[in-house]
């Protein structure tokens, strides 16, 4: 199986039913994308497929062979993305397990809406769970990143 | 722990920077590049222990935080600092590490008033790895030749195997009560496991854990009262007595009695548990997300009939614990399978296994009987907790006649530690009951509490809470003394069209000398939010043989839309020892919300989670 991940062609032999999440984690060893529930309820496995926020646990790897996949490892293109920097500045995490999914989803949010309101951020991230309860800081981080991106 | 003199002597004897005591592992080890490696048995779960302990060493060694590297939770390298639970890192381990570092420096302990690194908002020392996805969690572990295991389990909570019809192909291990499929990748392991046909004979629960009336009655019928002679200084005394509560109650003119109920709930950490076991020369090394590496080592040794010296647990920061990652179930499975397979084996539980194979926060019944005498003072207080536990039992209020009792019971399902454990139950019950007294005596709830409290620290917290001006609309409050901290919350709510919305939380906490305000705010906020789940949504459901809650879609936890505006006020008391803070704020959420709903509607919630659909259509 061959995929375009973070701008690179990457391949590994994998069973046909392998989900994109498991392919990334257990075949390509890109473990920044996390398994939280396997049914799209938590958002920990979020990646971008052609720029669109997608739950990688619900997608077969074989079905996205011709699309561009971006994971947390590739989101900053070798640097910290402003969203990553903002999560760091605000310390918008505790255990950090939901953080890659939150960050990836937030980059898609800002790409489509560079100046979201607080409510828009909350609504858009409603499908993501942070069990540690860092929600208020996550909203602050996305709003901070939004200001940074607009003034850059 | 040896005293500082013996440490110095050890240092001189060695003529080097490393501390080696008779039988005691190294605590601080210098490197030639000016960095220091520090060893602690504590674990980082997201509560910030790595950063706080790093600060403690940096403070006393007088070096920047960046020059300290912590090795945590490795039973092969680290001293046994106790498990990571009960918010003990800050009150016990930070002082121990400070002392060790001060001894190493050869100077006195830095008083909190002179702190330059402790007490400041130092950022999470691993934050960059967290935001880049490079931070390794137990489920991320991979070693060469590693097999992924998928355990074949009964669909019932408890069952005995009747028949097993495995595929002809290899890869299936059946040893004792453990059946598992193993393969080089998890997809193949799951496929193999799916081909195993099993039949099970289910065992019924002794009482249906979801039949709350039956379970409460069963708890009471099977309960054992606390022993009369309690060790003085017990951390969670199951009995606190003063005066004669029974006599005072029977003589009282104004009495109240109320019952409260909490169901089983699940920790639901974001990362289900996982363990990687590697055998070499008759010894096993297990990498896992345990909160308790040393007790887990003993559990594994016992289960595999090994001496503890042949078991090494290396704790890896898990994606959340909340009291749920104490027991070595997953570790034992990995070790058993790897011994048979002759290769490293990783067991990573699915979300369904995390729900159904882990233990739960105990359900509990709390009964309170009390009386108020002349001048609105509490006179008698009898508080009985059945099954959920002793934490949070002792009342902070000045009451001359008290009997606070934890009655032990058997349990129909596996239960165990949880963030603040029984303090959630006991504080919910106490603060709801106190609120009823305020209403019955036509006293403002804040005034009623102040009228019955002399603890100066808690009074200062309540004074600070009153400084905040609430918005329009109903609100409720709660306060307590927990793990030596003084905390209070006011919840402002809105009830419209039969739905409850949390508008604003104002929290005040005094935790002695604050070790890291950035982390403390994060912990307090997170604990308050976790409390929303227990108050409004969470309950693990069962039928007579089976746990019905098996998927995240079946189990509502707090999400973005549930979160009110939250203000956290912290009182820094550098003159007092630092109190643990990772848990206690969770106890405030349910009673403050319940009391706000009572203020709005006159309806008293006595069971968690609150049945919001029972609210009237319009608030008063």
C-alpha cells in the first residue's frame, strides 16, 4: 500500500482492511496520530486529507491512495505551525493525547475561517474530546493562533 | 530516606557527584556537560509532575530548568517514591526531591519566600514534543520483532469458557484464562481473534449494578461498620467521632435527613491502556502507562510466579490516568503472552476493553442526618457512606456532635481508585445537605457556611469568593477542605425550556505555597470540568450479566459546548506547606450545580448524574 503522507510517498505492505489510522501508526510508524475510540467519537485520530479534516479511524488506507494526507508530524512543514506555537504558549494541554487531533483540526478551521469567533471555535471542535478538560485553553490557543496568522 | 549528613558522607566517600546509598538507588546524577539526571518513582500523567519535580531540583541546585532531566517510574533505576495517586507528588515528593537537591548542593533548603524557579509559571518541560506529536505514549511503543496481541474475551462481565474453536492456523495462544491472537500487525491480530469461536457461560451479578434501589439495599444489607478504634493520623479515617451525635439528634428540635446516590462511572482516559513486555534471560521488562510502577511490579511478579527482581516496570506517561491505571491487568496479559511467544508482545486495549475490562469508580450511598440548634449552628452530624469510601468524610464545619462513618461493603463489579475517589460522593452529599439547612433556616448559603466555620483558611477562601460579583440568574456554591487545600466554587446556571446551561464557574483555592501557578490553574480547571461529566452525564450501565456501556458513543463526557466561563482565583500562601491539587476541585462541581438548580427551582438533586429532563419548563 502506497500513500502520499506529509508530501512524501510512503509505502508498506498492509492488509486490505487496514484503516488509515492503523496504517499511519503501525505500518509507517507515524504515531503522532492517536487512537481514542475507533468510531469517530473523540477526534484524537484527526488528519487532513486534501486539506479536509478527517477521522483517520473511519477511513480505509487503500481508499485515500491518491490523496494528500497531512498528519501532526507534517502540519508545520519542519517548523512549528502557528497553531502548534499557540498551544505551546497557552499550554493548552495536560496529558497531551488529544493535542495532535485538536491541532490538526484547528489548522483546518483557520484555513477556512481565519478569524473565527469563540463560539465558532467551540462548535467546530465539538467532536473532539479532551478528557483532562483543557477546553478553555484550547479555545484561547486557537484564537491566539488566529490573531498571529492574520498579523503575520 | 537517609539524613543529609549520610548523604554528604556518601558523596565524600564516592569522591564523585553520584549518590549511592546502601541499597538505595541513585537520586541525582551529574553529567560532564553540566546537566543532571534525576530519578523518581513518580509518573507523569498529564498532572504536571515532571515539570514540578524538575523545578524543585533546578531551584535547589541553582541551575536552569533546561539542565535537569528526569527519569520517572522505572523500577530498575528509580527510588520507590510511592504510586502516583492521592495528589501526593506536590506535598510529599516535591519536598523530598528539594531536600535531596539541597543536600547535593550542600546548602540549606531554600525557603518558599526565596523561591526563584519554584512558585513560578514554568511551562511544561515536554510541551514541544506534545504539540509536534513526538511525545511517546504507551500505545506508540514499537520494538523489532514485536507481536501485537488481541485478547479474545467473553461478551459478559464474568463468564466461564464452555468451548473454544480456534482457526487451524497458528497465532492463537490459550493459557489458563487467557485467549489471545498474535500477529506482526494489529489488523492481522484482530482478524485472527475474530476467527476464534468461543462459547461462554455467563455468571449473573449478585445484584444488577444498574438497579440503583436494589444495589443501595444490597450495599446496606452487606455492609460492615467502621472499627471503633481508628489509628490517629490515618489519611482517610473511616470513622470520625466527637460528642454524642445519636443523643444530640434524638434531643434535637430541628432535624434533617437525606440520602444521596452515585452510580458506577468510568475513568475514560483518552488513551486506553497498553503494555509492551520483553523477556530476556528469564526476566521481563514491561513498558506501560501505569500510575503505580512498584505495586505493578509486585502484581506481575505474583501473577507470573517470579521474584520481583526478575520484573522491571518502565512507566511511560500515559494519555490520562485519573486513578484508572493502578492495576497491572494489561501488563500481566502482555507478560504472559510474551513469555509463551518468545518475542516482545504489545497488548493495546481497544476502547471497548478500556470500558469493560478496567475497574470503575465505586457506586455509593450516602446518608446524612443532622440537627441545627439555636442561633443556626449545626449541633449534630451523622454521615454514613456505603461502599464509595472514606476520603472527604470528615466535616469541615464546627459541629459538637459528629459521627462520620465509612461502611465497607462487597461490590458487584470491579471498583477502584478515581480522581478524589469518595470525596466526590461525600462532598456532594454534605454540601447539598448544608444548602438545604441554609434554605430551611432562611439563611443565605454563604452566611450559613460562614456561621458554622472557624477554619481561618477556608473562611479566607469564602471571603475571596464573595469578592466576585455574580451575574444575573441563579447560582449555587460549595466548599470543602480536601487534601489540606481549602477550596470553594460558585456555579451560575441558566434554566430555560427544561434545559440546564452552565454559565459561569468562579473557583477560589488555597493550596499553601503554589509550586507552579500555570499548571495549578490547568489542573483546577480540568478537575472542575471532569466534575461536569459526573454531575450531568456519566454512568456505566449494566444488565444482569453484562456491561452495556462499551463504546464512547454510549458514554457522554464533557465536550466544548458544556463548558461554562471559568474563573480561577488562587491564594498563594508561601508560609504554608504546598497541598496536592490535581484532584480536589472535582468535588466542587456537582454540589455547586445542584445548589444552583435548587436556588432556581426548589428542586433538590440527590442522585448523580442529575436528571435534567426532570427540570420544570421555566425557572422561577
